[in-house]
């Protein structure tokens, strides 16, 4: 995801309301998130759909890796040789 540029990518809610279509075009074109503020505090983030999907996919991979590490630490893993043997047996069928 491209790096946020505070001078362009942080906008008050009133500006977003007045030019929502323009800000959405900006998000799509730059692929940078847009932070919307309300009463001087960050309130929401608008992301390009492709960037959002990539972020969610990356998070899913990270969670799967963490779960796998946790399972291995508890001795719940399957030995590499066993997996390879199982896959070869399935392919021979």
C-alpha cells in the first residue's frame, strides 16, 4: 500500500461530504488511503477496493502462519515426510 501523505490524504468530514466523488477518484488513482477526521480526530479510513482486498489476504496469511506456528509448538504438526508420502500416494491413485 502506498505511503499516506498527510497533506493530501487527511481530510475533515465536511470536505469529504462536499467532494466525496473527487476524494474517491483520488483514492482509486493514488491507491493511498484517505483518513477522514471528525472534530479534529481520525474517524474513518477510505481504501481502494484492490488495496483493501490485498490487505485482507495478507492478514489471512499472517493469521494462518501464526496458527501453524502455535500448532507446531503444541506438537500438533505433521512431519514433512508424512505429508510428501500422503501426497504421492494420492497422486498415484
